[in-house]
C-alpha cells in the first residue's frame, strides 16, 4: 500500500488527461485564477495516488490513500487554492498533507508552503513525491495540524483539508492581517467550506463558500474543535 506505479500511464497520456481535467472539471465549473489553473495543469496527480488508481487520477473524484484518508477531488483542490487568493510572494500553511498533492499545487502558486500531516506514514510518503518534482519551497512536518506551525507564522493563507466544529484558534493566531483561512466546518456529511479573512488584529470576517465533505480533523489540538459524530 502506498506504492506508486504509473508505468502503464505514460507522460503523454497523463498530460492529455490533465488538460482535459482543467477544461472539463475546472474551467467549466468556474475556476478562473490563471495561476491555479496552470498549477493544476502542471502537477502530475498520477504520482500521488495508489498504483491501482493511476488511470483514475484525473477523474473529478476523491480517491482513497493510506490511513483511511483521501486525496481530494481536483475541483475541490483548485477551488480551495483559488479561494486563498494567493500571490507569488505569499506564504501558506496547509493542515492535512495527505498524499502531498495539494501542497504541490500550492507550491506552484505561492512562495513557500508549510504542510502538516497527522499520520507519520503519510508525511513520509509525501516528502519524496514532492521532492521528486523539484518543489524545494514545500516544507513537510508530521504533527498536530490544529496547533499550526507557529515558528513559521504569520501566513498569508491557511488551508485546512479536514473538518472541525469551529475554527481552531491556534490557526487564527497564525493568520497575518489581510490573510485568508479556508476550511470546512461541521459534522460529517453536513460541512460547509468557509473563508475567514483577518481584517485587523481583532476582527475576522467569514463567508460560506461551498457544501463539502471532508474527513475529520485529528490530533490533541483538535479536541475542542472536533466535528460531532
């Protein structure tokens, strides 16, 4: 489990599938950020899925990975990246590395990406995948994502790919003034993706964006913000 083999899915096949994905699943559904679309057309998703799922890599569906987790569907990856409103000089924190695919996409849009994974095995698998793509601006840590990465803060953007009942306050504290936090809130099956914007040191503004389904946030730091069962 966790081993990747794209041997029967050559570079030409993958490139064509990526461009179809961008056209059919992203552009057609309203993704407009040119830098996000370019990143989605560039990052080889087939390198981040299990060997038996390589030919399904560019379907617009989540796919299972190890530890009972998933790699999010391409549309959600692109939607969240666009919602972060990242510029080329921004630094972004991702909570929930998973396969590493989302971090790889963000690395093509932002200057630095800090990504935290609760499961050590997933973090260990993600590092070489990201390194093999030459993405030296991605920093992977195994740890409790709800606590964030305080020594690297503040961040212009924070993306959380697991659901909580409320916004983890440790992440709010690490969000720069003007920064955007994009995360799913709610119990399993009833989640809404929100964008929380820090207007100044004391003021936040949140807006609902999309109905979504994510795995729950894990870790000791998530205890107070864990979604209801």
